[in-house]
C-alpha cells in the first residue's frame, strides 16, 4: 500500500525543524525501503512549512508505527498530518502500473 503524507509544521517551528532535521534525515535513511519520494513544502517566501512524503507499507498500522517514532512528530514540529492511500502510477517518468 502506498500512502501520501502531508505534514504541516506548527507556527514558529522553523528553527526547531532545522535543529532536528539531521535526525529526521537519519530516520529517512533507515526507512529507504518504504520511501517512494519526499520533500519539503514551501510557503510563498520559499521557507519550509511542512513535508510531503510518499511511502509504501503493508498496512496503515505500519505507517502509524513509523509516524509514532518520526522525529518531527516526537519533537512536535509537525502539528497537522494528513494521510491518504495512494496508487503510484508513474515513478521517475516511467509508468509502474
């Protein structure tokens, strides 16, 4: 199952985000087998305001277990998280389904 995760930072959390970002990337490196793509969501000024991740897990429960230990969740950087199931049809300009 593939999921799109849209996570928005809390107000005034940019400094905290940048402080814990190296730990977030370490976690992403450990989760590579589940990662389809990921990146920061930017505001009109080009500053980070959240994250967008496309990840693959066997179940929503596995995704929830990952989110429970995600550093941006643990450190309260992400204040609003939206999750939808997704069907990746194209990846790196190639049709996969």
